[in-house]
């Protein structure tokens, strides 16, 4: 509740009760709201958010239980509420709604809250994917390659295809950017698959969050309360913590330096803060510490909400000047140690023992110490926290839809789009490469077929030549055979002729011999006859 220009949060107990208020000029010095479950942290959170809204300061808070969106509705006047109003002496207290804008990473219970892979950056994404040092280095190389080649990494499919692209060209990129192993690329891809199963693919996309849409006030000048519906998101603690850390980093990077003003530009409540510190690496914790230290100059106050101050590292805890400590339980020695540590973080009040009071606080009661005008912690006070003016509890879908309609951001964020990015560009490259590969394969196939045809033609020509030569050889052999047969026939004929001639010669000789013999005999006979005649 805003009172006399201060954020009135509680009323001190005991004699001489006084208001305990947070000075607007010290609100960007960060703070802590701690306490066991059921001790009233949500009430304090709502009262502070309402007061900041009244001051005209926008607020962001994560709704992990589903009961913060009800700030868009007025509270109910019950007997208990009436008694509390009278007890606190809340003059001008009015049960009323606050300008509320509801967001949801999954886009189911609020406006979709998205960012791009490039905006998330390799450091936070490596933490989200739980990569080791080597894999984180390669992821940074992938981002550098994408930047150098003008490839936008908007959603997970862009990053997946970029990993594939880098893997296929790892040999070329290694010479320019460093060693890139297929094993590390495979590990990154597996982590992306796990992230998608947690709903991470719905977180990356466009339209991405414009942080200026958080820096709004309504027509009455009240700051908008931006509520992130995180009931499902909190089921993935790593995603939840990294996402909220990204939001803090986005505020730090986008907002200009303003220094210390009369009031903060924005207040950021980080509920379940232990998830952030328990899941972060040493390097990431250093980044968190840096953001917490430097974001104050941007006019942003960060308030961590957790169960115990021991959940927050000392380096960060030392930056939290405004403290609200609800009850802690001391059932075990470890619990007692945490109580002692929590008590030591306050500036002691001589009226009571801080350590003893912490365990005796009732619901809605707290130990409060805010920074004074000089930036020094005030003496801790045991207080009763004021009641919220907005509704406690949940809202139905009709009330939620009405709230989403009234904030005027639905036209900008409710419909996603997918512009040309790494996926489309690399897909075209891959398609072109596939087309060229298919063309080369077709040319190779045609060349192979041509070679096969040429080979077949050559084989056929060789076969024809072989057949021709075989035919010529056979013909030549047959010719020679015929010539041989002809020669043999001629020789046979010649032999027959010779034998015939010989026979004829023999016959002639015999004939001549016979004729000669006959002739001689005839002659002899004739001569004898003649001679005989003569003799007579």
C-alpha cells in the first residue's frame, strides 16, 4: 500500500507500533523474501507488488502456484479482512484489482512468452542443456558461425539444422574456428531433444518478447503487474530457472543506464530462487552475481523469494539490502543452523532476540529490515504484513480471458509466425545441394550407362570381329581344306593318270612285244617259207 510516498508493507508489533515502509529510492537495491512454506510469503509478495504498481512501477513475478493472476480481481471483504483493516488502521484501504498482464511460456494460460535462440545466447543455452565445457565451447562456435554467415537462430529447428550443417562441414570450419567433434555435436542434439520434451520448443520462436511491453502503466498511472503462469514450467526446474535468468539478463542488456532515481523503473520478483542457484554452474553463478550488481544502475530491483537466506550464495546475498523474513522451522540441527544464519543477516533490535523470533512468527508475520535514506539497513522489526487489496486465490478461465483481452497485447503476441531464418536458408542450401547431388548422380548414371553401352558396343564389336575372324579362319581352313583336297584329288588323278599311262605303256610294251614277237615269228615263218621255196 502506498502511504506518504512510501511503500507501506507492515506494522511493527508491541508498544508504539509504527509503519514499516520501503523507500522508493532504495527499492532498486534489491531484496529477499524468505520463509518456510505456508508462512505468508505470497501475501508479502502481493502487498509489495501492489505498492509498486500504485507507485507507477511495473512488476514482474512468476506464479508457480497459480494464485498470483488473481491480482486482476478485487479482494473479498470478509470478517477477517474487516478486522485486519481495522487493526492496521488502514485509512483509504480499498479492495480493488490491479492492471495485470498474464504470460505463459506454453501459451495456454496467458500470452505466449517467447524468445529466440540467438537472444538466449550460448552461455544460458549451454546451462539449460546442461552441457560440459567442451560442448559449451562448440555451441559457442555454432553461434559464431551462424553470426558470420548471417543465419538467424530463432527456434530449435534452426539450431538443429545449424548443428547438422556444421557437422557436415566440420573439416572446413575446424581450420577457422577450432576443433569440432561429431561426438559433441551429437551430445548437443540429444540435449535439445530432452529440452523439447520439456516444452522448450514452445519457448523459442517469434514474436519474441519486447521488454518495453513490460514497462507500461495503465490510464491511472499504475504500473502493470506482469504475471508469468509457471505452474507447468516449474515442473522443469532447469528450464524455469534459466528462463527467469534470461529475463533478468534481457532487462540488463536492453534498458539504458539511469542510475539511482527517486523510484525504480521495474521490480523483478524471482520466486523459488533456490532453483536458480542450485542448478547453475560456477560460471553462470558469476554471471548472476554480475547482473545483480550492475542491473541496479538500470533502475531494476530484483527480489529473490525462497525459503531460507542460505539458499542464496553469499556473493548475491550481500547485494540484497531489503529483507523480509517469515518464519523458519528449527526441527533439526541443520534447521537451527539456518535460523542462526538468517538471524545474523539482520541488524539486531535490542528489544528482542532475532533468532528466537524467527521460529515463533505466525502466518502473515515477518521480520523486516529495509534500507534507510542513507542506504543503511534499518534495525529489524517484528511486523504484521498488511493484507493485499486484490483477490487471494485463483481466477477462472472467464476472468483470465477478460484480463488477457484488456491488456491489449493479444494482437501482438498470441499469433506466432516463422520468418526466414537458418532453417529456411539451410534447407534451401540442402535442397540445392541435394538437387546438385541428384543431378550429379543422374549425370554419373547416364555416363555410366553410356560407358556400359560403349562397353557393350565394344564387346559386341569385339565379338563381331572375333566372329568375323573365326568365320574367316573357318572359311580359310575350309578353303585350305578344299585346296588340300583338290591337291590330293589332283595328285590322285595324276597318280591315276600315271598309273593309267604306266598301264598303257605296259600294255603298249606288251602289245609291241607281242607284235614284235608275232612279227618276228611271222617274218621268220615267211622267211623260212621263202627260203624253202628258194631251196627247192
